[in-house]
C-alpha cells in the first residue's frame, strides 16, 4: 500500500435529464441514472446500487488484507448486499444495509486455534490485556471461567482461586493446558458449552467470561447459565467488546460485523449490559474503554436469592 494520504478524483457529465457519465483516469466510463423507484430508466447503475457495490468491494478487499495477515487461504467470496432507503426525521437516506457473505475455503484450512492466537496477540496488546488483568485479578474462591479459549487469562489469576475453565473446543483447551503448565497453574479444564453447563447450581464464588459472549451463539442463554452456577452473593466478571455509543464508530462496526461473523463468528454489535441486568445481576461497576467499544463489568448475584430459596 502506498503511504497515506490517498487522493481520488471522479468527473461527471450530465444534463437536465437522462443519463450521467462518470469518468476517472485509466478506466472505462460508467453510465449512471436514477433507479426505477425515482422514475429512472432501470438500465444503468444508480447511485444507490453503486453505494452498495462500493461497500461490497471494500468488504472483499478488507477480507483479502485480513486473510494475508492471518495466513488464511480462501477460494472465493460470494456476497449479496441489500439496502433500504427511507425517510426518517425529515431526511431521506439509507436506513439499513445488510451483507450476506458466503466464504469458500480450501479443504483442511485451519480456521480455528492458530488464527485466534495470531489475532489475539495483536488485539491484546492494543485493547484487552489490561482488561484481562482487571477482571481475572478480581476472581476469588471457586472460580469458573466460561469460554476460556487458550487460557490467555491464566497468568492473571491469584493463588487464592480454585479454577475450573470450560471451552467448547478441545483444541483450544489443549493450548490452555500448555499455557497453564508453563506458569504452574492448577486448573480443571473441561470441554463444555457455556449455553448448557453440565455443572450444579450455586457452586462457584466467581464466574469469569472475557471476550466470549461476542462469539457464543446464544449469549442470553450463556448469561442465564452464568446466573445459575454461582452462589448467592457470587460475582460475574466480564470483559467484552461491545457496540459503541458513538454513532460514527457504531456505523463502522455495523459495516464490519458481517466480516467478523464470517471469519470468527464474532458479533460486533452486542451489548451484554442489558441482558446481565435482565438476568437478575446487580451491577457493581461498569467501565467503557477504547471509544466505548470495550466494556469492563462487575456484577453480583444478590443475597436475596438465597433468602428466597430458603
């Protein structure tokens, strides 16, 4: 890539009606006209279709760059896009753009553990390492870590914890076992689904989940399980990337969400706070970082639950 900034020039020629001609250096001219919905002829690219095509092209070219960095090979991308133009608050604009990608990869391509480790090496340095230390460092007593992955939180647990770590992937737990052995951490590693834990009620003092709710298919069900397994008074410690409260950042997240879901089953638009509260937890501390995209949360299962059970 050439050094930034980059500059682009496009020229348009048109009259009071009919088609317009778009031109730029080195490529054929493109004829454009309003869509049929605006009484256009319907036989030329409209500005609305060109916008969707631009989003699709950016999606593909971003995917190529990420694939090169992650050493992931893919054979083809088929990408459908649809957009809705409507009038809201007195302004006619696109109110929704939906991308539906289908990625074809070579047989045997590793789309799991190695790519995860490579990506998290970068993301932890940029966004998450301090949040891991903050969340895991507060765990006490009998601790359950959900979606533990390769054990990237393990160095931050104190000696006062009795740790059980679950993940749905045996491959990831193999990496976690290696990491635990390297630092001398005793941990009970279990293959398990955070959405349906094979664990007794009211068994743990602390439940930890870092960067897991964004990839678990049913995050609401996982939080219901995170409510079931701690004792009354037990704590939930979360580190998650979430949808930003800032409009400009949120729009970028919305455009990138299909790519993240495609490559890593990673949902960029989730915000677990409301679900945590609806589940019954009491929020003790909430912090937002990285222009609102990273959330640190401490919640507690009320002691009133114990009184109700008695």
